[in-house]
């Protein structure tokens, strides 16, 4: 199948597939006599695997490690679990950061009169952080 069909079946844009090939995340597809890429079902399966991993927020480096573990039939599930738990820690840190951002914005919005006057604590805070 061509790259468009593989992309459609894997749920990835063709540009992403080309990128994954360029950075060595997936093996380049075989080429037909006319130079077009020719994808097999196993290629689509690997692209789906990567699409799911990226959808869960794994970095390219994590995906590289996950692919290596996926193809290694002697892998230790503890290695896979370790990568997943590192991602959970990253997500937890991001949630903490987002909650702090939200609390700041809620506080600023609650202190803004939201009327026709030019005074605005939100603008003042943003400007203060720039000067600081």
C-alpha cells in the first residue's frame, strides 16, 4: 500500500510517517520500481503502535525505547513499566503546574472588576512579571 493509505489506516499524516522514517524511529518502507514507498501490514501495525504511544505523550526517545522493547521478545516487562511510570511522573508534574497556573488566573480574574475602567490587575500582573 502507498504512504497515503498506510497513513489513513494508522491514523497518521504522511508527513509524520516521513518524519519517523527520517529520524530512524521506523524502518524506511520498501520502494517500488517507480520509487514510491510500499507499506506492508506490519508497517501499519508499527505506525499504529507509535501513534498510540505519541497520543499518550511519550517522547520520541521514549518511543524509540518502546519500539526496541516491542521487537525484543526477551524484554523485561519491568523496563516497559519503568518507561510508563516515568511518563506518569511527567504528567503529574504537568498537572501540578497547570493547577498552579489555573489558581493564579482565577485569582487575577476574581480581582478584576471587569468593567469599563482601564484598571486591570491581570494586565498589571503580566506587566509586573515582565519588569521583574
